[in-house]
């Protein structure tokens, strides 16, 4: 098994290498990671630009980020473009040794555009409209808005075509699925469903419109579903979610194509997604060179380790984003990372001293090619008055987070001197590499039919993800376009909607030596969100070697227990009672109800591989962790058991450890290693980096 895993590890790395070749050429590997900051020249008197950019360079930053919300300055009136001010800002940056990321400003159209063409505004479900004065108020389903914004982008791209001072482009800002009820959106949705189904009879079958007399006679009768209206057709909502994510993705792709026609391939193109994994649009844009994300860690969530853990943030928040975005293209960046206190949370505490540096190193540990902070100067006007920057409201004094950025940048420069191109991660680390198969549509569908207030799809997935990181296993979030055979272990949690082709791929993967772990709520529905006309979850029965007799949901105040290897684990949210086939092992059973003793977790061998089925969602995640431990033991894959809050990753020949816990730990690193940052003892908010 170990020999086979070694071969598969090489295949995984080779596959990611192929994906990243196009984007990796923009980022010399010996740079490891470059660091930048948002700067808004239009916000400050031009007499201050030189001072500010000189100090940005003195703090160690390598690039600046321009024009994200500057459409009104770039096109002050219809068809009249002014890039002269932006040219001066680019020139000052270049004179101070700073490269520039240029942005499209489509999140903030100018007031003259909104007033002259009010149809560009989003119409809400209740008939009201957005208005000028905020951001993300235009509708990407508006035909005119799409066409007009692309004209502006084309002019901007023409102006900076082949300008070597511009290293890349960010599209829009924190794009999310489009939600609009305007006439253009209604018509585009009708065209979308017609293209998908071709005939109205096919749509009626897919949406199950025989239920409650919902049958449609033509596509012209189709409307966008009203979410506020109780009991709206769930299958229609599923398709609308697909449509609305494609609307934003196609808008980004049109922007990218417009830019690329002008600038060629010398400048990269990305955007800055918020990692809301069930939004669905995070992997759909086809024209980006790579994907980037935005991450804020401390904004009043009471999540973290210990009484003041909220000052560091949730331990897996950066790790999960790294592992999700890295596997899309093999290359990723972090476009916004918090520099300190923010202003938009429910409660906005100060981060713990050292937290900003910790987050920066955690971003680096996952393999990011760059990190950028929002923002350089704390604003003194507008909606984000109390949002920290690298410097404070006087424009010159570095904030604590600004000093931590400067320290991190200097530490990265130290690492560059130690970079060894042929270095590889430790074999034991790579042997643990595991895939999590993820499809946002399952989260959508489960969200419409939760069946219990106790269920949370993302938390269910995180029970497996958190355990893997605790094992020091590198994790890749993959989708169905990925070659499953690249991974010795694959987890598909709560994979509710399946089809025959996917189940067949799973079976082939296992028969050829893969080890598949499926969890409760898998295989219940087809891709339209309909139950199968068959025994419950019948499509996966032959794969898991068991039938699902029924499922149960407990009240929060009356949890029951699962017995597994002498331990008992509480559960409430979802439990499937299994009937194993002959030859299928029972690993865990239910306690405390009329089906006491019935199987909850099963395991079987199939061909050269194995299938584990976890039919229950535990309260704490400890059951899931224990099951995973047993699976890896069966495969002779050694694991670490890191204490809560301690993360260890490897990249570019370096080991990186970060500590989110409220206590000091001793790193479980053996052998003669050279510590470049920190040491073997790692305190709260501490970082250690070594050369392996």
C-alpha cells in the first residue's frame, strides 16, 4: 500500500503541476510569495501620493492595488474617459519599485449611469430597487449594464495593454451570485431553462410540476421563484440557484475575455471571492488565470480556542480556503487579508498581538503565490471609518498590524535565500494526502430540505476536514472534473444528489484500489433534486454493501449515542439505520432507542479498495475522527495527532507551523532541522518555519 500511495502522490503533484503551468509562469518560484496592499489614490490629495507610496515600499511591500471602486473617476461622464490621474499614480508606484494590480470597477457604477439608465439597478423580490450610494447595486443580468461596463473595461485595458508595470487584473469585487427580479433577469432565466430543457414537457418533468397544479404550458410563463413565498417549488429553486451563479460567472468571463483581447497573456487575470463555499460560483469562471480569495478572521465571531480565542479566529478558516482554492488551478492568491481591527462586524475586537503575522504565515503555508492587505491607509471618510489599515488615520504611523506585515515581509526575504528548487515535502506527509469531493449543489438541496434544525452541511463536512488537518494530512477539495485515481483516500460527505455515471466512477475508483468514505445523506436524490423511484438511496446500495432501512432525527434535548470501539458518541441531527450485506463489516451501532444495536457505520472491501459508510452525523465530530483513524490504520498510513490549534504544512522545502491555541506547544518535529523563524517551542499566535 505504501508503495502504491507513493506513486499516487507523484500523480497528484504532476496533475496539479499541469493545471498550474499557465498561471505559475507569472510567479517565479524563487520569490515564494509576494506581498502587496490596497491603495486608493483617488481618496487622498495627490500631494500625498509620493509620500505614501515611498513608505509602502519602505515597509517592504512589492505591489499596490488600484482602481477597485474608481469608475466615477475613470469615466466622469458618459463616453468621456480620464486615465491621466491613474497614470500618475502608476508612475509613482513604479518609481518606488512597486508593481500594480489594476481593477475593473464594475461593483460601483457612477451616479450619472444609474440615473440615466435606472434599469441597471437590482430589483428585489418585493419590487424595490437598489440605489446609488453603496456597492454591488448593479445587476449583472441587465443587458445594458453588461454591454456598457464592458465598454469601460475595454478602454481601461486598451490604455494599459502590455504595460509592464501592471502585473495583473482583479475583476469586480467579492463577486457573488446575482439575485435580480428585473425584466432582463426574468427573460434571461427563461432563455436559460429553455436552453437546458429544450421542451416545456422536459422542464415539467424535471420540476415535478404535476405537484400542486404547477404545470407550465410555455417557457414564457416561467418566473424567477419567490423565496419569501412558502413552499415554492424546490426543483425550480435549484435551477434558479444554478442560473444565478452562472450569471455572475459568465459576467466575469466576459470581462476577462475583453481584457485579454487587449493585453494578451502578459498580465494575469483573477478576482477576489469570499469563500462562502455553498454560493456555487467559486469554481465556475473559465477565463480566469487563477482564483483568489478574501479572508477576515476577527470580527466578533465567538469562534476560536480558549476564552479569548476570538482574537485569533477559527483555526481552520484560512486552511480550508487554501485547500479549496489551491486545487482549482494549482495556483491561488489572497487578495484581502485583515490588517487589524475592522468596522463591519457585530462586535469588532482587536486581534491578539501576533495574530496578523500568524495569518500571513498560514496563507503562505497553504501555497499562496501572493497576499494583499485591505488596506494601506485607514479611511477618514465613507462607510469604513474604523477599519484599520497598515497605517492609521494620520496617514503615516504604522499600526500594530502594519508592523506585523513588515516583519513577515522581511522573514519571507530570509526564506528566499534558503529556497531549494528540488526540495519536496516529507514522504510521510504526502502519504496522508486526501481528497474531499465537494459539490455546492448538494448544500443547496439539503438546505431546502434540512428536515431538522440540528443539521448544518458545512459543519458536517468540517468534522472530517478538521480531523484530517489534526492528522497533519494535506487536503485537496476536488470536484467531479478531477481524476479520482490521483488520491488513495477520498471522502464524499453528504453527497445527496448523484447519477448513475458518478456512482459508476466511485465503484471503478474503489475497484482499482481507491478508498472511499461516504457519509449520511448521500445518494438520496437525482440531479434534479428528486427522490429515486426505488428503495431509499438505492443507487449506492451495491457500492456500500448495505441498504438504508430508514433515517431518524432526534430532538436537541434528547441526544442518543453511537457505540464505536468501546467509546460512546452523542448524536442528534441525522442517523441512517443500515442493513449490511453479507461480507460487510459493522463498525458502529446505535444505542438508546427502538433500533438499538442496528448498524450506523459499515466497512467493506471491493476489488482492490475499500468503502466506508458513516450513516450518522455526530454532535462533536469525535466519532468521525475515530472512524477516519481506523480507516487509515487499515491502509497502514501513519498519522500525527496534533493538539487542537496547531497546524503544520509543507511547501517549497519548508515546514511551517502556526499555533491558534491558548497554550505553548512543543513541535513534534524530529531529526536535524534548521529553524529559520521561531523554534521547536511555539507559543500562542506563534510561527515556526524550518528547512527540511
